[in-house]
């Protein structure tokens, strides 16, 4: 009964979840940052940043083109009967600097800027997903350990009851049917213990898959306690946070903005010219039948407009606009999904809190009944079957209470995830 009392105290601790404090959060943050999926998202972000930087340089930095050629040339002009046979050389250096392009480059670079923002929030989305998986693995371990503990207690109690029945049978005060009932109940308890141990092994396998050797740095026997200010007070507040901070919505928003800018870029690229300043130095030696070196240097402004007579630019613009519209509709669907998930997480949390309160009472009642049934069994007022049934009822109640506690913790984490606030930075100082 002392073990049961300790269990009651555990369940009655405030808004219990797992409390490790900032040290746990630091380990979690480091594990997430070393995860391959997170590394891939960060590399994608770095790639988009480098791509925009390279594109900016390609557009606005001067373009240098150098050409050199040499070889025999046989030349005869129309007004001369003399053929020339000389080794000709040509050299040309051309520098082109874009001066103005009517906003084409601005639209293109703005699109890349939104791609970078999209990648940033994708990194955040991956980070929160990994944190969610980490908490899920920890909770599975704690729940499996609780169930194994209850199964072991049940087995020990039934073993004691079986010994007592054997003694009574040997003294002529018991019945062999009672002994068989006790052995059957003991076999069931052993099966539950084996199943619980298997569940614990699976849970630890998932935990090691995320934390690796750093599992040893986690104090899994302690609780996690969320401070009251970590979660909103009302469902309305939770939804308001989710539609602003959830990274899925942010990713969709910047994807749509990117496609809108690409439509602008396609239009300007098709119908607006480039104005460039070009400088050219050319040297021809023994070329076109003229011995010696000929100089051809120039500096000029240039207007250039590659124009497709099939109006392909308009088609590309329509493609980009259709993609943008599709993205916006997908963004609206994501927004509805986020709001729905927030509502579900909120209602599940309220239900989990109420269930935990009720199931704690159920455990207390079942424990008191078992204690009385065992005492009445000693005086002959209870059958062995009644005692064993009470034992099974208590085990089931303990398992339900442990599951309810896990569900409440999970519901809090689900709500943070739905709002986009399942981050180490947000939980630092609020988890202890």
C-alpha cells in the first residue's frame, strides 16, 4: 500500500509533465541541431541564400568577355587581284554593365528573398517536428516504465496471495480451486509484465533513435512541469497565436509571395529592355589582308530587348499567376487545417485534464477496495476470485491513470505544436 500511496502523490502533483529545466532543453536543442533532417533543412536555407547572392552579382556586377584567336587567313578583296596569305590575330575585351532594367532584377531578387524566408520557416517547421518526436519518445518511455512498475507490483501481490492459498490448502483450510484461480491470475500478471517490458524496449529504441548516446543525460525519472504562462488561457487566444506563428502558414505565405513575384518578373523580362553601358577594346593584326595592327575601341550605351514574336512571355506570366493562385488556395487550406488542429489539441487537453482527475479518484477507490478485500479474505468474508478481481481492477485503473497523465502531457505539447510555439527558445524558463 505504501507504493500505491507514492503513486497517488505522483499523480497529484499539479499540472505534471516532465520537468528537466534548461539543462534538458539544451540537450534537446543540441540533439535537434545535429539531426540529419534538420541539417538538410539548414543546407537548403544556405543554398537559397547563396543563390540570391550569386544572382545579385550576376545581374549587377560588370560582365567581362575576352576573346582571342589566331591562325592562317587567305584573303582576297573584291577590288583587288592580289591574294594575301598571312597569320592573322584577333583580340577583343568587352565589359558590359547593366544600368537599368525597368524592375526586372528587382522582381527576380524579391522572389528569391521570399524563397529564403520560406526556407527559414521550413527550418523552424522541421525543428518543431523533431522536438515533437523527442517529447513523444520520452513520454512513451515514461508511460511504459509506469506500466511495467504496475505490472510487477500486480505480479508480486498475486504471488503473495498464491503462497497464502497454498499454505491454507496444506493446513486443510483452503481449496484447490482457489489455488488454481490464483495461478491463472498469476499467469495473466506475468504476461502483462512481459508485454510491458516489450513496450519499454520499443520505447527506448525510439528514444535512442533520436537522442543516441545522449539518452544517458536525460533524467527520465523526473517530471516535466510547464509553467502556467506557457499556454494560452482561452481557445480564442490559442487560435490567434496559431494563425500568426505556425510555421506551416508562414511557409505557405512566402511560397505564394514568391510565385507572385515570379509572375511580375516573367512579364517584365518579356516586354522591357535592358539598358547597358559597354566598353570594348579590339585589336586585329594582319587581318583581312591588311598588314599591321588595327585598333577598334568604343564606349557606348546599349538598349537590348530579346522579344519572342510568339508572345511566349505572356504564357510564362500566366503559368506563374496560376501557380500563385494555386499556392494561395493551398495556403488557405493550410490555415484551416492549423485552426482545426489547434481546436482539437485544445479540446483534447481539457478532456485529458478532466480524465486524469477522475481516474486518480478511480485508482484511490480501487486501492482501498483491494485493501479491504484482502483483509476480508483473511477473515473468510471474501472469496479468492473477488480478491483477484480487485487486483486486476486496480492494475487496470493504474494503467488508465498513467495513460491519462501521458495524454495530458501530450495534449499540452500538441497544443504548443499546433500554435507553432514548440521551440526551445519559447520553453526556456517555462519548463522546469
